[in-house]
């Protein structure tokens, strides 16, 4: 456990601060806790000074603690997601070891750690990794608890389940309750074991759940009369059942996300699912644990597929059970020479890897000549053939001789290949900073700011700007996701309209403006004020209404 923890800590923690905070998510989920540390209000989340009730507060509290200890640094802001990524892998390891054997647990941890969706979200400031890890601990604890005889161990497992489900609810809302209830309810129904409800410490467990999850919800409702309707109705039921958030995608949206997000282990996913599927209805009791994992992955996948609001990270919670099912399949063939299905899977990986290498080498060369693109291509192009060579070696393993034909070497080769690929891809993300962050402009602006200066954004809101400036900004003619908070209280001092912008821009005080190139060209063409260009990155410009040093 200690060795695995150390290795995964390095794997998830290396280079956490190598790139800027990307908008919108990373900027948002740092700015809200930053404002908490400034105002001392840890009940009502605010984004740029505006009430923001889309999500509960646990992750904000954790981030606020990191800010107090380490300050606002990119690596510190990504420390908690990386920690939860580590927790998810350790949970899979412990569950695999206890349900099956140590080898299964180790392989499951490796599979999960090297799944791209898990790795990259473990290095991004979002809520999804936290809720996925908490749900994984909760559901694994429930499953392990059902295997224990009555006593302290069984009770502790179930109390862990209730506590982690409550923490998941306090992280991302009602799915912390809905997903466990959906999976466990279906499992009990299929097995027809309703008597289990009598031995899962339901009264004390529900009390523990409410003790953890309820206080903030009550406090928020008491402090903000508008909270309950927006949080429960708008952000949960309407988000799921309607297209109100503008995130509608077709029902098959998550299929390619899963195939790419679980790569390269998708080669064995079908075999793993088939192997764990009950051979008949009467045989469903013979592999209770496998059935639980299948329901966990399948029902969560279906739940979000039928939602009218879809985002890529939503299916992250299905990766832990899939990692364990895949590991179990590989271990079951551990001592036998590679099967036809194993060889077919690795050849599929080779084909995908070859296409990936071609994309990395040739696509950047066809892009219009831009310095950043050339720099990005130089990083990826040099490693493309390393990736292809690794995949080729992996694909040839099942056709080797003697001990090389064991699945052990396939797992080792795949894990190393995946680790190389993830490290290379992560290194290349820094070259996208100019598109996903205004850090460069913020660092140019920050030393120039004097008391009384005003920083504005025009018809846009750059989520990372107030983070890097460490101050609230004025937003012109934009509401977006802050519409509810703008309407809930008077924030007209800094959420202003076009007329107020014109008065302030042409007033006696120095002002700075960040906006897109198109808006900048429009404002200059209108001729209703002076706009002096200070800096530009990509399509974003920084201008001022006064020339000369402040």
C-alpha cells in the first residue's frame, strides 16, 4: 500500500503547476474559494461577488484550505483533485484485494491510474474527481460490508458508505444519493435479497448521512431564501430533465468518451464485461460482486446518457468498477498463453496507436504557420514514434514465445505505453494556455494597477482573471451563469450595462479592459472613446483608456 501510494503520488503530482488555470472550470473553482477566504463567508458561495448556488461547498472548503496554506499557486489548486485521483486508485486496489486477490487489486489500480479520463481530470480543478472518488469509496465499502458477519467491521464499512455518500452529496449535489441508491436498489432487486436492508445499519447510517450533508444545506437556505428553488429545482431536476442549460447531446454521446477515456484498456473491456455477466438468471448469485460492478458501471452510464444535460466528465464514476472488472479478466488469464480475444484487442490497440502517431506527426504540419503550433508540434512529433513503438511492442507480446506470451507482459507493456502517452499529452497542454487562459495578460496588468483603477471585461467573463489579479472585476453586458445571482441581489456596481461602461470608460479614472479581438475592433470603429492597446495573446486583447504609465 505504501509503495503504491508513493508511486501514484508521483504519477499524479508531477508537474501539477506546469500550465495556467484554464477557464471556465479551473478559474471558477478557484475564484469561489478565494472569495470565501477574503470575505470569511463559507456558507454562501460567490463568483466575482455574485451568489453562485450551482454546486454545494465541500470542494470550495477544501480549496479554501489549500489557499490559506499554500497561497494561489497552480499546483496547490490542483492538489485536491490529484489527491482524490490517488484515493480512487487506492480504493480500487483495496476492493480488488479483498474481493479477489492482491494481483487483481494492483492491476485494477494501474488500469484506473492510466485511463486518460481519470488521469487528466485528476490534474484539473473540477468537482468530478472528488465526487467519483467519494462514490467509489462509498460503493466499495457497501459491497465489502455485505461480505462481513455482524460486528464492528461490518458496521464500520456501512458507516463509511453513508459518510462518503454524504460527502459526495456535499460535493456535487443529489447524485451523491441517487447513484448509490440506484445501484444498490437494482442489485438488491435482482438478487431478491430485501432482507439485506435489515442489516445495513440504516437508522444510524441515515443519521450519519444527515449529520454530514444537511447542515450546510439548511444554513444556505436560511441565509438565502432563494436558495432552495434554484439549487434543488433548477440545478438538479431541470438540469437533468430539460435543455435549459444548453448542454444537450445525443444519447450515444458518452460511447466515444468511454472508448477514448478508458484507452488502452478498452481493448479488453468487452471481454471483461462478458466474463462477469451471469450465464443465466439462476446463476446471478454465483458472482454477486461482478453483478454489482456491472450494475454500477451500466446504470450510471445509462443515467447520464438519458440526461438532457451532458458533459464529458459526467461518466468518470464508472471507471473504478470497469477497472476492477478489466483487472479481474486479465488475472483470470494470467497463467495461460494469450487467447484469441487478447490478441485481437492488442491488434486493435496497434491500429489506433498508428493513427494517433500519424495525427501527431502530420496534422500540425498542415496547420497554418503559427509559432505556438510549431512549438506544440515539436513536442508531440518527437514522441509520436515512441508511442507507436511501444504499442507495436505491446501488440507483438501475445505472439511471442514462452513466458513472453503471458498476460503479465501485455499488462506491463500497456501500462508503460499509457504512462508515456499521458505524460507526453500533459506536457503539450501548456501550449494551449493562450487559448484557455488570460494569465499572461493578467500578469502584465497586475503590476500596473493602482488604487482607484478599474478592470473590466466586455461582453465576456474570463473566469481566471479575478484569480490572477486577486480582486473582483467589472463585467460589462454579460450575465451567463451568473444571471440568477445578478437577479437575486443588487450587484449593479460591478455587473454593469453598456451605458454605465461608456460613462466609466470616458470618465476621469484609469480603466483597463479585456475583451476579444472582434469586440475591440467594434469599439474602436464606433469612435466613442479612446482604446489604447497594451498587449494581446491569441484573440484576447488588453486595452486602457489612458496612455502613459499609471
